[in-house]
C-alpha cells in the first residue's frame, strides 16, 4: 500500500494529541506501520499547532510535505486556510467552523478573514465544515469537539466503525468515555 498522510491542525489546547492517538490506534489495529509526529507549535500559548500522521506498509518519517496530505483535520477555520497548501489534489478537508482569534486580531493589528470556508470550497476542494463546538456541547462538553471531528473523519476512511469505537474506549479516560462516545456518534451523523 502506498503511504497515506493525515494532518491535524488547530490551536493549542484543542485536543490534537487525543485526535492523533485515536487515529494512530485505529491504524495500528489495521496492521499498518504508523508514524505520528509530536505536536509542533506554541501549544502551551494558544498558538498554531500541527501533528502529522503517516501510515502504510512501511513509513520512514511522519513529516508531511506540501501537496501530500490525503486528509487535513482542522479544529479552526483560519488553520484550514493556513495549512491548505499541504492537501493533495483530491484530498479531504474536515474542518470545524469555530473561529479563534489569533494574537494580531486580539490586539487589533489585523481582522479575522471573512468567508474562509466558502473561499476554500470555491477552489473545488472537498470540504466538510462542521459546527463541532455545538455538537460537542450537545454531547456534554465543548472540549469534545476534537472527538466530534474524529467521528466525521471516520466516515472518510475505509475502516469499520467498531475499530473506531474501540480506539475511543482505549484512548479516552473512563470518566470521559460516555461523553466522548456521544461526541463521536454525533460526528458520524454529519453529512
């Protein structure tokens, strides 16, 4: 099998570490060689973060280069635009519609760009834009928006639902398990 690449992008504190663990768990249980990078960026300060996941018969490096990502999972709209050059032609962008103001917007030095998702869609890119924050709140906690997006991503990958459900059970602490199962199920329902 040729090597496939996934990027998880967002802002520090949005749960990219759990998302990469879930995907890595699913892929390992399918027998793939999997490489996952550490979270890169200012994750402790709310800055831009990126995690790379590569899988296939044999993977030598987790690093994803421009035009190589089969799937980009974005926890925030502006991060979708920032990392879009890494998406391969025919790839999928799964993004939350959430907006988190970066420091230049907070300080008034810049304005948050308008119509980001519409502009990306106009480039004939397969975009699934999800109000993951609202769905996570429906599940019981806004912090579960990362798992909502994992539910959406699971519909774009050729693995049985049971493998994903097992990954949630193995990766999520017991006290948050039911909440995250519900968040995952809500993400799966997104069309």
